[in-house]
């Protein structure tokens, strides 16, 4: 297998150049997908035959919950690359993705609580799925806190990487919690192995919203990483050239 592409993306200069080309496409795709998916789902999709219009929060809750788990898997992968191969950009990706993941997890928990009130009659129960998602939020906050508390950059990178790798064990717990324990939470809405239970007019906007959330994450992550790369590589010739170019564009 040719790993040349991975080595290129691990170069700060190459990443900065290529992410700059990808960023407009990701931003445009996220805006279009979110606008269509959320408008279709929240306004035009048919009400659920059991939950009525309260089910519409699914178009915010499910994409946020899926993305929150995916971002932590990214953190664990970046932590593994940083620990094993000392990839310089791995720590940048890990540290910049963690705050995004924390906010997305807050959205997932909040939207789930709002949905739970008309469905279960309460905003919160110590359900296995809800509790494991709360643990996910604490893991994100732990990574953020470690990165800010440890002054030495290399020591902070190792500490964050270890926590990210160890904490990934919570992801299968979240995924299979509704199967392993007796919970109030419904089974997975999306499944690659089974035909969707919802009609197309309900799951298509949900799919668009999910894709929009992922494109949004990619755009925000690239933007944050680009700024961090410039900060860490300050003094390098290519950074000085890039800063001069940006100043010329402004004038």
C-alpha cells in the first residue's frame, strides 16, 4: 500500500496548502446540505404517526450524536498516530477537534433532553445511552483541560493522546448500550445492515443533515488547524511568505 499521501498530509506546509483548497468546498457543501436537510426535515417532512411533530428534533439530535462519536474516534486515531509515529499534525488535529466535539456533544445531549420530555415524560434519566454520552462529554473536557494545564507542549500532547486512546472504549458502549442493557432510548435510527424503518421522505432529509454536519465539522476543523499550524510554525520561511501574501491580499 502506498502511504505517500499520508506522509504529505502530515507535513504542516502541505496540509496548509491542501486544506486551503478543500475549505471552500467543505464550507459550501455544509451550508447547502444543512439548509436543505434541516428545512426539509423541520418544515416539510410529514409528522410521525406516533410522536407527531416532536419527532422533528431527530434532524438535529441524530446528526449531532453520530458526529460527536465520530469526532472522538478521530481523536483516538490522532492520538495513536502521535504516540506511535510522532506525527506532528496529529496533536494539532486532536487538540483542535476536541472543543468542536465537546460542543457537538452538548447539542446532542440538549436536543435529546428536549426530545425526551414529550416522549418519556422527563428531560433526563440515568439511561445507559444518556449516561455514556455524558461520559463522552467529560472525556472531551478532560482532553481540553489536559492540553491547557500541561505547559510543556510535548508532555501535553502525550497526555492528551493517552486519554483519547483510552477513552475510545466508551464509543462501543454508547453504540451497543441499547442492546446490552434495558434502556428507554430507541435503537439506532441508521443502520448499514438493515433497510430504513422510516419512509424516504423522512430519512432522506436526515441523511442530508448528517452529511451537512460532517462537512461543517471538516470545515471548522481545517480552519482551526490552519491557524494552529501558522502559530506553531511561526518563524518558518513558508509561514513568513504566507503571512506576507495574506497581508498583500488585505491591502
